[in-house]
C-alpha cells in the first residue's frame, strides 16, 4: 500500500444537491440479503475491535452475525453452502475510472457487503462489481457511531430495491428534494473546533437552524438518534469520484444534502484513532470548515426548493 501524506488543507465545497452519490444494488442482489448469516472479516476492522458487538446492536438486515478470519470465512464458502452467507469486508481498495482517455485512481477504505457466492474474490486489489453495496471512507472504520450510520445507510439503500423491477444494471441514488428541505426543520450541528467561521457569518449564509457544537454534543446526538438534528461527515462520492461532505440526519442516518470537498485528504495508511474524539471521518483530518463551505450548504436548501 502506498503511503498517504497527511497534509493541512481547508474544506472547499461545491454543492450537487439531488445528484447521484452512491451506487444502488440491483434488485436481484438486494434480495440476496434475506435470511443469511453475516460473516465479518475481522482483520479488516482493526481500528474497531468491537465491530461485531456494534453490528449486533445496530445491524438490522440479518439476525445472525459472526466475526471470523479470512481463512475461516473461505472454508465456509463452498459451492454448496456459500448462498447461506453474506460477507462484510473493510479493507483498502482502489477505485478507478477513465475520463477523456486518462485513467484516474483513488485509494479508499471500502466497506463492502458481498453475497457469499460472489465473495471468493473479495480481497482483490481492484474493486470488482460483485458486491451488493459499498461505502467508501477516507480511513478505517473507527467507532460505534460509524457502525450505526453504516447499518442505517445500507438498510435504507438495499431495502429500497426489494420491490423494484428486475434490472441487470446498477443505478446511482438521488436525494429527494424533500429530504434536503427537511434541513429547514432541523438544527445542523457544526463541529465548533474545526470551524473557522463565527456564528454571525454562518447565519448570514446558512439561514436555517444551526449550532456550533462540541464533539461530545454531536456524539450524544448521534447515539441518542436525536430528532430534529443533523451532523456532518466525509464519505466517498461514486458520482463525483472524490471525497464529499454529507449532512446526515441524527435520527435516521438518512443523507440529506452533500457538498463537494475536493481538498479533503484521506488517511488510509493510519490504523489507530481515538474512537472517543475521532469518531467521525470529518475529525480525522487537519482540514477546517470555512466560509465557502457554509455558503454552499445554505445554497443546497435553496436549490432543493427550486427543484420541487
């Protein structure tokens, strides 16, 4: 794995509200989660030794969850038995795309759910297309708060395809305008210690409720699924092929809005973080939230209003 240089940057945002951000599973793949045992490849989650315990608390797609080594998982994935299982992995993988004849590559920490019958190649260097759903993080999965979001996020997008027509092609998800507009009824919790903008200036451009909140306040709001609040974190955008800042509903884990964050620097190589203070990926960088970011978060709501 190449070494990642951890540099000081500043968040710069461009809003793409209502655009696609995550690949949806096909209807066929989405139905493969039902009634299976979830096998967790524990070595991929070294930043969170309690990963299985956290999944048993928050994961709702499967009732039986087991943590295993890669060798133990492989032994179960025989042709006769593979369809009894799902496999969850979380190692670093390489994304690639070609734009105007030029190849682009990015290394991301990929949390990927595979059906057992397609999990044999799960540790290939390049990301294949045999997964059910994936989520890209800029560093390893660290905390229970991230496991909660992962569980809510995967359930929402996988279950949304259960009653859809059969299709062999993946589609990219879109945020309904109503979801973005729900921010008008919520308090956006902005991390106070990584925001370089004062309250008066924030209020000038983000004209709905917000609060400069401490890490403890935001963590409590997530864990308590606090109604009427939203928080910010950084995830990989399949659509823009870059790191993106997302506004997440504290109560449901729903993605409400997002803003391009092209200056954010991943930290794939680092394998140790403080789960109490660095519990979200937005805290695992030296980046700051600046005025441009605040302006565009406000504009996301305006754009959603015109899209209705």
